[in-house]
C-alpha cells in the first residue's frame, strides 16, 4: 500500500495541479493524507473538491488550528498514513506520471532500501524551467552522488542534506527509528540521515527528475542556483544562528544514534561531527583570532570528512558573527 503524506499552507494557487499530478500516476497511490497548517485561503476546499471526484482514493484532511511548522506538520501527516511505502508531497510541485512506478520498482528490487530520493527540475511559479535541476543548484559532486549510490550515504548526510522531501519515498518501518522527528532538523534531512545511519545501502536516489520543484518566492523551504554574487552575499551573512543550529542538530543526532545501537563506526562519525561543529560554533568574533583555531581544525581533517572542505574553511574565516 502506498500512502502520500502532503503538507499544505495557503496553497490554493497550486494545490489542484499537484493533486491532479498525483491522481494521474501510472501506478496509483492508495491513500492521501493532507495535514494543513492553518490555511486561511481555499486550500482545503479545493483539495476536498478534487479528491471527492476520485472515490477510489482514500483520503483524509487534518486541519491544524494552531500551526505546527514544517517539520512537525510533516510528522503529523506521516504518522496519520497507513501505507507500507510513504511518499512525501509539497502542495506546489508537479509529479511526473511515472514517479510512483519508478520508485516502487526500486523498493521491490531491494529489500534493504529504506529511503529513496530523486533529482528534480527547478521551475518557476508558472511552471517555466529555470535552467537547472536540484542537484545542479546544490552543486552536488560526483563523489557525493557516488557515495550515496554505493552504500556510503552517511558520509554525505553528515556533511549536508541532498534529499529533497518532495522527491522522497521511504518504508514505513523507518519511522521506528526516526520518530519523533527532532525539532532542530527539517523533516527530509532527518529522515535521510537516520535512514543512512542504520546500515549500508539503505539510501539511494533516482538520478533523473521525477518532479517539477516549483520556486515561487513563497516557498516555506526552497532552493535556487546561486550566481557568484549570490555566493558572496551568502558568505557575508551572519554565522552565529546557523552554527548554533548545526551544533544542536548534530548533538541531538548523536544522542538518537547512541540509543538506536547502530554501527560503532557511524556513532563515532556522528560524535566527530559534533566536535567539528563545537569548534566552529566557538570561533571568536574577531576574524584574525579565528585563524589559529581554524588551522588547528584543518589539521584534524574534519573540514574534509565532516564538512564541505574549502568552502566551510572560507566561511569560518570571513563570515560575520551577527
């Protein structure tokens, strides 16, 4: 049984197109659960109208009077499904007709696969291609993609997330380890890192786009390909809040993995990531005073094994604290 866990918030402009792309799948889904985070527009009414016209699909709408936020809203949606395979869905994207068929076949072929994510095409508000895919915008390296496909996804996801929630399918029993979702993580990165930590070959990806990932300026979470100017601008953004969040997130992950009894090497890597983020979080506000602790951290090798290497070194040397 395949369930769709969809989260909505003031999505009346796009919700009908998204639902129709789900309903048009070559391999039908069995259930759609919509968790709405306090919409004040016609999102729920449109969803009910579209779904009532398809009585073969079981559906449920959960309206939140008090907004839960993205991560907890997806957690609620996921927990309200009943399928063995769960697909995440945003309100504003469009699925390609074979998305479910392609993903389901991968799970049928590999009993160890826990989570499958995929490439996505970036499009604008009206569906016009933006000239880039998700992996291109994220500048995913050949090493990162090869590591995921060859059973070493944890080496990637301890550095950063490449799994887009809107392009994820996972087995229900992943929730035994992932629930409750940690509040310091976004739902998709949490599911991906927990799946990757539980064993070899438990995460993989589809290298071709399976959805159009709409970027319209009101995304709760979005992505875009940065120009050189954009990269410089990001480099000049304050670092304190981001570094604190990364530290808290990886401290929480290490605690969760300790309790799950995963492989010793994975637990050790998670704790090394915590130490790396502690060093980065404690860097002084004075840029010159950062040089020695940054060079000391470079010598540990953790910028390469637990971070993004040179880009993170540069970020730590030049970013303002506040």
